[in-house]
C-alpha cells in the first residue's frame, strides 16, 4: 500500500496525531503503520475508524502514558487506539494470531520505519486451525446474540450488524488457504469467497448493506437473514474442517 491509497484527510489527521506522539516520546520507534478500512474503498469517514500499529523496539509502558491522554481528542476524530507491539512479540505470535497477521501483511501502509509486516510468514496449518476455531466461536456467538435479542427486531439487527466486521479478515484467510490472493475491498472479498468456495455469500452482502445504509427490516425479514447468515457460516466451518493442511 502506498500513500496514494490513503485519503488526504486521513493521512493529514494521522500525521498530526503521530507528530504529537513523536514530540512527547523521544525514544526511536521501530515502525508505525496504518491498517484496516482506511486503506480500502469501504472507508466511511462518518463511521469508520483509522486503525494503526505502533511497533516499539522494546515494550515500554511509558509509551502508554504518552498515548492515553490523546484518546479523547483523537478518538472523537476517528483515530482508534493503536495496537502496540514489538518485533519480538510479532515473531512469537505469528502462530497464535495468523489471521490477524495475514491481514496486516495484506493491508497496511508503513508511515515510519521498517516495513516489518511485508515479509512475515504465515503458517498454513496455524491459519487453518484459527479459521476453524473462529468459525466455531462465531456460531456460538450468533446463537447467543439471537437469544439476547429476545424477539426485539432492533436488538437483533444491532447484534447482526456488530458481528459482521470481524468476518472480512476471516474471509481473506479462507481465500488464502485456498491458494488464492485475497482481495482488499469487502465486495471483492465476498465475490472471491463465493467463486472459490461455491458458498452463497448473499447474507453477508445483505448485512453489510444493512450496516452501511442503516436500514431496517421486519422481524420476519431479520429472522430469514439470520438463518441464511448462520447457515453460510456453518458451511464455511465445514469447508475449513475438511481443508487439507
């Protein structure tokens, strides 16, 4: 990802934030990257956060004391609290969080320092195991979310919408497991997932529209959407379970 992939307002705002941090924290950083939807066509300035990773040369809790007071000011402007890591943490965590690091590898722009995520190696066995685990967890979460809604369409709609963002990184991981290059933008990810798995992704597309358009469905419509959503998730779980390592 190059700076050309970033909206000027996003880059200017992040540079302002980074400048304030560097003015107060005088020790050298290993690198700083922007990641997530700010690098995609799905970024919505009104609702999307600007996500980033600050990689320290070694963990230093003093850095937290520099960042924490800026949370109120920049949180209101759409900058999420950064993830903080070290090179050693990254190297020791690739087998534990392969989905997250795959998405960082695929979707990041280095603002300062080394492009540390460019060359990380993702183990396919580790990735398959996390995909399998996460899909099983999502099925449990969906059942619990449905029960928590207690028949209230507004609550059910909110629960469904809140669950969808975490699916996109998982879909990229599944596409990667199938030996394909995962796309960046949501619509392209869903199209590729459907093409390479044969699983109907219409429910995922409908939930993204529900999220973006803030539209409303009747309880009957939500029940149908929930059923299709759950069934598609279950089929992806079956496919991942059967994947050859």
